[in-house]
């Protein structure tokens, strides 16, 4: 599912995935407009990110939205939620953002304004050396 790949690679929420538009595609990457007070940022292109975007755009080349319905219109959150429930993934869509934050080498990939929020999303255990 392309929207899952975008959520993970860009460390973005469901609403932010559904809001992505062609105008957000820049030469250097994807301009991310963050909700809930986080700082906007640009996610630089990688081969994997480029493939995800190209796969999405190939589904309806004339749509102004990256993720869109069959008619090329924005996917409604209620429609997305219904499809997600049918998928029975065993995790929430929001977990993809946390996984993206945890796996990123960037200090603050999701644009959080506080270190507390960054730590809340970093779910990988810290590697600790035992005492000598």
C-alpha cells in the first residue's frame, strides 16, 4: 500500500498523507505540511521514496493528490478508515509514523517541537553497554 510507504518514509500522520499534493513535490524532495503544531520540513528524495510517489501518481496521472480515489479526488478519512479496518493489519496506521521516526537517522524527522515528543515516537530500545 503506497500510503503506508509514504507514512513510514516521511514520518507523517494519516491526514498528512491524504493531504499530499503534486505541488508538494519539489526538486529536492517532498514538502511536508505538518499538523498539530509540528514544524514543516522537506523529506529528501531517496530511491524508495521516489518509487512510492511514482507508483501513486501512475494510478491516476491527472490527479492533483498523491493519494487519491478512483476519480482522482482526495480520499476521505472515513473511506480510508474503512479500507484500513478491512486490511486487519494488526497495527495502527499511526504506528508507521513512529516506525519512521524510530528508524530515521535524522535528529527530528517528524518536526516535533519538543524533545519529549521526539522521545515518545522513538520506540526502538536504546543500546546500552554494561558496566566494565
